[in-house]
C-alpha cells in the first residue's frame, strides 16, 4: 500500500491571555489515504501522487499569508482594548 496525503490550510482558534482575546490561526492540515500499489496504474493517479509536494507548498504559502493577516487583526484588537 502506498500512503498519500492531501495538505490543506486548517483554521483554529487560539486564546491570548496577555491580550484577553481569541484569534484565528492557520495550521497545516493533513488527510491521509491509502492507495494500493496495484490501483495506481494510470498517469492521472501517478500525477496526483506527484502533486503532493506542490499541495504542501501552496498550502504553506496560504498559511503564511493568512497568519500575517490574522496577526494584524489580533494586534489591532489588542491595541483597541488597551486604549479603552
């Protein structure tokens, strides 16, 4: 059996006790599926297995960009709470 994984950005919520705020964060999620060696005979199946590193790269890029946005959102919320 071959093991194939699909990588995707997964959203979680994190609590910051210093700022007393819950904010969003992206992490790398992974779906694992087993593919039988005998069942992967055509080019589409082989290409999907070869695309796994590309999926991880794209998902990682989305996670970095999303977390930068969420960081600004969290910091803005913290600043607003400090001024009140």
